[in-house]
C-alpha cells in the first residue's frame, strides 16, 4: 500500500514536471529577486559543500543500515544563473 | 568455505549502492554546469573490526559552453575482522575498484546527464547506467530533477566459478525550493527495486541444535528474490542572522521486507574568516527489523526466508561529526579559481536491539549472549581545485 502510494506520487510529480516544462511558468514572479540572493549564494548554504566526500559518507551509512535513497544533494545555492 | 569469505553485507550492499550516491552527486546542480574541477579524497573507516580506506579522484572538464565531462576513480581497500567474520572464519583483505564516466548537457534551464559506472572486485561485478534531467522554474527559485538508473550485477562466491544475477532499478525525484532570502527547502523521493540474488552468499543464520539445546548450528541465508524500497526526505537550510548556516533533515524509509527506518540529521557551519570554516553535525538513525530476521531460529528451515544479517535487525546508531575547512578564492594561485581543503571526522556508535554477539567471552546459552554494539571513526581528507 505504501509502495503503491509512493509510485502514484512519483508519477504525479513526473507529470507535473513535464507540464511545468511545457508551460515555462512565465507568469509567476520570483519573490526573491536575483539581487537578493547573496546569502543563498554563499558557499556555506550549499547542500553539498565537500564534493565526493559528501557522497562517500552516504556510502558509509548505506553499507551498515537498511535504509537507502533520498540522501539529497538536489539543489542548494542561489539558483542565480 | 574459503576462510577469506565472510564480510559481505558491508561489501555486497555498499558496492551495489555506491552508484546511487554518485548519481545523486551528478544531479546536485541547478541549470548551470558545474565548474571544471579536480576532487581528490582520501577516506578512512575504522570500527567493528573493519578497516576500509582508499583514494577517490574525480575530474570534471567542460567541452564548450554546454557540455561537461566527468571521470571518477575510486578504491576501497578492505581489511575485515568483524563479528560476522570472526564468528565463523578468519580475517581477510580485499579491494574494490570503481570507475565512472559521465556527460552533462546544458540546454537553456535544463541539464541532461548520462553516465556509466563499473564496480569490480574478485567476487562481485556491478555495472550501472543512469540518466537524469533537471530543470529550473519560477525565476530559478525552484529546481526539479528526475533520475533513472539501471544496474546489472554478477554475484559470485570465492572458490566457485558460478555467479548469480542481480538487477536494480532506481527512480529519483527531487525538488529544491528557495523559500526566502535566507532559507532553502529540499524534497527528495527515491524508489529502488532489486531482483535476483539478494542474500549474502557468505553469511549464515543460526538455529538451536536439535540434539543439544545448549548448542546452535549454522544454515544458509535465504532472502526473498525481490525488494522494493521507498525513501522520502525533507531538508532545509537556513542562513542565520550572522554569517553561519544551519541544516536540518528528516528521512522516512520503508521497504517490502518490513523494515521501516527514520533518520534525523542536523548540522551547523560557522566561518571564522574568509578562509577558515568550522562545522559540526549530529545524526540519529533507527530501524525496525525485517520480517524474516531472527538472531536465533528455533529449528532448521523453520520458515521460508531466513536472515540473521545484523543490518536486518532492529538497531539504532548516532553520529557526532566535526570538520575544518580552508578555502582560497580566485587570484591567489595562478590558474586556480578556487581551492578548498577539508578534514572531516565522524564518530558513529551502533547499538543492536536483537542481534547478539556470539564472539563474546564467557559461556552463554544460545540466545543469551550479550547484545552486540560497536563504534567507528570515519575520516575524510578532501582537496577540491576549481579551474
């Protein structure tokens, strides 16, 4: 049951991903302007500051715990391209 | 049974799952290609009778404004004398080598990534291909990523030429959201399916000797042929009123073997000046046992699936970590835009609730041995050069 729910959520999210990509979301105004992202751009706000050293510590836990996945690393930083 | 053959839960699980972490690292960027860089790591794990160390070298180089290539070389040198090894055999040494290659392609606000990983050791071969896509939305306040990976493993046993297959699939979805000028939020969902030889060919479970109840005998592990797991995590990062950051995260995990797990993690980063940064973290993990786990089965083949891996038992662990980081920015060293030197150390304490230490000194009836526990130190020395 939990698994079915997870798969449903995954498919729903993927559908949203595709739809958002098609629309471009041009009408939504960013509430944090690019010039207001100096704190977010600070390296101390990176979710993965240490490169592969961060990946390695996930490896340490995966080998000794049953839980796996969703370790993160997606995003972080200011998104100011 | 070759004597150098026992410590495989660590090896089997870690060698087949490291590619997932590599995959995560490749999806960790919004719609900007990462800079050209060399990432060198020396890692060391020591605890519970295990010593694992080795180097890791990752090189990233762009080819034009839209393409970035990566190559990665990683080694685990293992010296094993854990409780699982000592219970039935002698200590042994082995080495695992992993090689990866990947390409990232930037198109407007999207990044598409493709890669391949091979992991090799004397009794296990793992091959993985992966694809990921990420896209920025809402004025780059939202980043959504999706990844898929497929793996083919050959599971062998020392002393035998026969191998068993193991197939893996991984689905990953991530959202990173800018909440405010000082706050980030991340959501991650990951579903992993395995099919094939999932038990460790070297591990055994134990049952009460029918001829003498003060004794126990060993038998082969028998796991289900399939496993599907789902993990969901929420993490947030906050820039404090002074220059420092605080990160918190929670992960829920569940799988078709009946294991539920919870992970809570908090970390703090505190710059001392423009070059030196200190950090501290704590992490707590707890899990329930697998449906087919038992420390001591009542008789031989007493149920369809039989498992006594301590990783399937009910246990918890807690981590305390600290780190020191030195950074140089552009202009100090010619040709190098950024240098980051880090030393990180983590202390982890594992406490098992229903896995007993059969190597404990003293005379105990089966099932009355002391519960097992151990601690480990993990150290990482990292140098990152960006060009």
